C-alpha cells in the first residue's frame, strides 16, 4: 500500500521500517548500472526496503548520484563515444564541471569488468531531486510502499574543496534537497567521514545516521563510537567484521547493525541467522531466491 503520510520517527527510525532492512547497493549494481534511476526502480521491483546510493556535487552545486567525484573508467563513456581510461579518470573532476556538462557522459553502456550480469542501457548520473520524483511516481504507479533512502556523503579531509564541498556545506546542500522533497523521515545519511555525521547530528538531530566502517579499521567498536562522539542510528561495517559479539554490542546500545556489501546467498543467510538488522547487497534478488 502506498504511504500517504511520512512515518513518525523515534531515534531517527520510522515506525513502519521493515524488521529486516534489505538494501540495494547503488540500486542493484550487480544487475543494472550503478547509482542510476533504472537501477533504483529495478531494486524496487526486487522488493528492497532501502535504496542505497552515493552523492557528489557539481561545480554549480547540484546534488547528483555518483560513487566517485570523477568519471570512473569502469563505467564511463565520453560524449564523443570514447571510453575514459583509468590513467586519466581523475582529470574528469565533476566538482569542476557544471551538471549540464556531466549529463553528456554515459554511465550505463560500457561493459562492467566486475559485474557481467549488469544490463547495459544508456544512463546518466541523475540529480537526487529527480531520483526522489521518479521513485515516488514509480511507487504510486506500481502500488509499492515508498522505499527508504540510505545516502552516503562522499567526502574526505584531503579532498575538501577539490573534489567536493567541505562537510558543513555538503550536508547543508544535501539536506536542502531532502527537505524540499519532504523525504527526511525516509532518509538515513551514512558516511565513512565522521565529520559529516557529526555536523548532521549537531544541526539536524532528528535525521537517522549510519557510521560506515572499513574492513581494516582496526579500532574497537567502543573506540569507533567514541571517535564519532554520539550514538548513531545504524552501525554499518564491512561484513567480514561481523560476529555475534559485535551484534550484541550494537543492540545493547540501541544501534541497528547493517553490514555491507554481501553478494552471495550463503553469507546473506548466515548473517540474517546471526541477527543483523539488515544487509546491503549488489544483488538484491538474492534476498528472495
């Protein structure tokens, strides 16, 4: 059934959030071009609860979906039809390009070397605002529930103002799009860069947050929480770090644990049985097979 009103929130978690949160990584990267509207709509057809995605900014400060702030050679075709080469990809810095130039590049036709099942279609890096509109329209047409959005802030201290806005501006620009589309109650903001989460917690405390943790982080769970400085809504580690003790620690603090990125059925079932609150996968079709 279509949600007519945004769900109420408690500690950043909507009341009608699914008990197990099946998330589609970059939409459904294993099946469709990543971070594109077709990938998100396909993920909805596959029954995901949450659409996971990444945000970058153009020179004219438009928020659009992209894992890198440059045109990744694995997926990018220039306007002249030539593929972008690995050694030159970082020259295509989208933070130094207006959005109307960015959409001249295709990110759906080049065969992906690591995802051979991926359907090849013409695709662009869409504005976040256009994605919100497309998802709402698709949900209404298909009588799907409105999905949730897990949005990653792509920032690093070393690349502030080179490849992206500094954290405060990044969050303010992102929140403006989320608020204009009335999607606050449906959105979690995640990051490896704790600076964006800390700014968000200070200025937008009602927003759900997810702390992303790399496989080689090395710190204890408590040290990571101490570094963040507050209790996030979600703890999202590389799946290899997950064990029953970590799940228990999260739940004792009232934190949901949603590991990334799990791409085989056996591991999905193992982690579900251990008691994780959700998973992120490039192949969301595996949740139901």
